[in-house]
């Protein structure tokens, strides 16, 4: 278990070294890295959805669905479906 209470297979020394490497980068570089990671995750989600990859509601549910209560989630999905129909 890591210091933050999460299970981790990364040693403390490696985690500390990575933290130092990231901290040494400029804020702009860290932002670019975060954006690249998000883009990579989005590509993986799209690939896992196969034929639904162009469905904004399916992408929303996979990426952000658990972050909302069921009523809010349903409202957002309805809006995305309406937007997709044009």
C-alpha cells in the first residue's frame, strides 16, 4: 500500500524519483504531458467502444459517468443525444 492509502506496485524510491522529474519540468510541460495522457486515454476508450466510438453519450458515460449522480447523468446523456441528432 502506498503512502496515500492506495495499492501500488511502484517502489517508494521510484515514486519519489518520478515526482522529482515531474517537479523539475515547467508548468507548461506538465500541462502538455497531462493533455497527452488524456488524449491517449480517450483513444483507448474510443477503441474499447468500437462502433459506439462516435457516440458522445457513450464516451461521456465511460469517462465521466461515475462522477455524477443518476439524475444528473441522465440529464447530461439526454442533452448529448439531442446534440448528436442535430
